[in-house]
C-alpha cells in the first residue's frame, strides 16, 4: 500500500510540472498575452487659414495743455502788487504781480532831468556851430551826452519792465504760491498759467510703427475709463529723434473735441492697418517654453510639436507669423496629453468663433 502511494505522488508531481511548462510556453507564444499599447489621445483641432484682422495698437498717453507757463518775476525784490485770480480766466497782458520799483523810477526821473539840461546845451552849441562860434568837437561831445542820457533811460526802463509780471496769453491761472509783501527772486514761482481751449495728447510708439504715423493722421483717444468713449485726435507733430533708451517715437496729437485735465492719463489707439493673410490660433493652445513657443500639429495621425513665432494679440487669439502654414491641423484641446510622435484621434474640427463662444 505504501509503495502504491509513493508511485502515485511521483506521477502527480510529474504531471503538474508538465502542465506548468505547457502553460508557460503558451503564454510566450500567444499574441493575446502581450501588454496592450496606450490608446490615441483625443483632441480637437482647427485648420489654419488666412484671415483679415485689423491691427489697433493700444498705448498710454498724457494730457498736455495747449500752452503752459510758470510765472516768475525777472527781478528780485518785495511784492507790492499781487493779482492772482486762482482758477479763473485772465486776458493776455493782465498784470499779475509787481515788484518794488521805486528806485528804478527815481533813476529814470533823475536821468530825464539830466537829459533836459543836456538837450538845451546841445541846442545852444548847434546854433553856435552854425556861425563857427565853437569847434565841431565841442558840439559832438554835447550831442554824445544827450544820446548817453537817452540810453540810460531806455536801460532803466527795461529794468523797470522786468519788475512787472504779465499774463503772456489768454488762459486760466493756477493756485497762488506767494503772498503780498513777500521777497521774491527770479527762482520764485508766483503761479502757473494754462491754456485749455485746445488739449494736446503726448504718447509714444515703438519705432517699428514709425512708418504708419503721418502728420494730420487720426488716432482714437479714450479720456475716461468709466465711459470708455473714444474721441478723435489729429497728429500734430512727430519727434524725429528715437529715444535711445526705449527705442520709442514720441508723438503729439491735438484733441478735436472734449476736455481733459493736463497731466491726466489717457489710452491712445492707433490703427496700424489691415492684415489679410494672418494665421490666428487661440492663445491658450500655445505651449510656452524657456526658449521657444510651441504648437501641436497633427501630421499623419501623430502629434508634431512645432516652434512658432507670435505677432499681433487679440482678446482670445494670437497671430502666428512663422512655424505653421495654411492648412495645418492645429490642436486646440488635449495639448497637455499629447506627446511627440504619439498617435492622436481627432474628435472635432473647430473654428475660432466657436471656441470664442465656448469660452464665454
């Protein structure tokens, strides 16, 4: 009985070993036993096609008064007259301030008395020289004295004029900076004065857009961010020198209608023309890199990563200037799951309009 049991165990073990070997061989030769490959990435695409876009450049601008001046006296002294109607309109030639001028007036009066005596002497010498009563040199000396006193009066009068500060043009006077009786110098500012009947706008543009700027051309100006109303301004002048630090061109325009406070901030919109061959793609489908920007393009059922250059930007789209061509299938969804040379499956062919509506 024990002998039979021992033989049975040996036969069972041999059968088990053969079965395991057959199963192992079957696993190696059966194709269904191999690991399955990853399924293709499902993506949506757009077909790159040229389209017309209007390029509006948005830059910052500053409001500038048509005329602006700081009122300073041309002479040192004490203020004896002050007329600064703060925030009000004054006419050109209105006296704003006057510096103490008593000494200059006294000097003019003295010179006039001396001139009167010199003129009488010159008249007597003139009668005498007519009858050869004196030498010509004596008469010339008397005439020279007369001319000298006249020059002294003109010089003193010029100094006297410098003691008066007048409005140089029609405009609005700013806040008064001094008080009556204060001692002022040529460095003392009495007030400011601005002409606001015309408003200028100063702004800068990159030098690459210099060819689109023309004197007399129009730009749009947004003076109030709350209303977002745009007004037309005419280009008045263009600075010929490019700023060497920023490489920008300075432009001055004059606002056709409306008012704004000088020094205020405005938005300026410049029409750079229409591009009829722009390839536009959604901004969110661009993959940024340390050195390059990339797009995923479907070619022969596989994902290809293309280095691209971007141009004009809009609210949701960006222009591709190089890297893709018309007819390329650009992946717009599923870009994060695509791998180079990996198979992809196109689910939908989208358009820029549909993508814009879907993002709203």
